[in-house]
C-alpha cells in the first residue's frame, strides 16, 4: 500500500529538513522542454517535493522516440506517447500528492508570457540555441521582479563532467553548462553528462527556493 | 573609450550601439543573450543602447543540446 500524504510529507521533512521542505513545497516551477535536460530536472524536483502547495508545470510538444531513450528519462514502453503525459505519470509515481500540470505545446514568443505567468521559477530546457535565446529574451521582456530564470548551454558530447557549472549572471538569471559543447559539433549526448547538467540546474533551483524565494 | 567584450578590452573612438557591436564581432543575434554590466539587454533595445567607457559586456552564445 502506498503511504498517505501525511506520511510522505513527513518522510520528506525528515530527508530534507522541515524548513527546507516548506520552501520546496511552496515552489511554482515551469519546465520548458522535457528532453534530456527537462525530463531529468522534473524528476529531481519531484523527489524534492516541489509542488505540494505550488505546482510543477511540464511543457513540451514532442512524443517519446526510440532515439530519446539513451539520454532522456523515458522507457521503450513510452515510445509514441506525449512526453508531457508520460513524465507527469512518472512524477505521480514518485509522489502522487504533488500538483503536476502538463501542457502539450511548443514554446513561442506568443505563448511564453502565459506559460511563465505566476511562476516563481522558469526553467529553460529546450534543445535549440535559437529557442534558448528567444526564451531568455521573452523572459526578460515580460518577467515580474521576483521571477527567476534557470537556463542551460553546453552539455553535449563526452567532455569532462566537471566543466559543467552554474553561474549566476544576475539576480534573475542562472546559467548552467560548460558554455561550449554544442550538439551540432559533438553529435552525441550521454545520459551521464546531460544528467549532470540537469541535476546542477535542479540543484540551483532548490538552493534558490531555500535562500531567496519570497 | 574602452569597453570589455567577453573579457577582452576594445578601444573605440566613439560610442557604438549594441547592434553595431554584434555586427562588428560577428555574433549571430538569433542565438545570443547580451549582458551589459550584469543586466540583460532585450533584443528590441539593441539599436537603442549605446556602449560607454568602462562598460563590461558579455555576449552569451547558446549552443544546442537535446
């Protein structure tokens, strides 16, 4: 039998500390892109219990493909299904008491404003550099003073994992990655290195929720 | 006047806009974010923001993943 909500929450408080858990639980987080980065980020945040009082919002427009399995948090049985729905189900398996919302849509200049509205934290986890640039631009055009963006650049290939770092560009913008490893040149992605980047991004979010979130 | 772009200093005879700076260095404006003295400059402001002596600019060029 699955433990009840109170038992799960108590276990999280024991694992993370009560004060920390209260802050994680209140987090409102949107993850833009559920590929190699976003799928791993979502799992890390769900394990932390983000979304008890706030919620985790999953956004993507792709289905799971065979070519995703080597580096994304999906299984062969998920092929052909929408990433949003598969990942939502995975998060519910980790913690059925979290509020998880899923939206099957491609992030664009037109819908970015509505996707980030009301969110404390916006996570950029898309694959295309043009779209990354668009999301950063749209975020800083439309953000409220309290909102913070966590983006990533440079995590392809088999380079040194220790080169992946998170930098605070300013109070509203954190950037994770090695800044250089381009998929177009490297032509490969490894679950191990991509998860390092995803974990670093997720960890920066948790630290932010503890230290600075309103 | 001197500006710093991605940690390299550049001497200029007169002030230039961010638009001009991007063209001069050959950055692809579709793939970048411009940080001027720690603040993000949004794309619509590139033609309007002039760089002055002592400005520190970081141009982040995003690379793809998956």
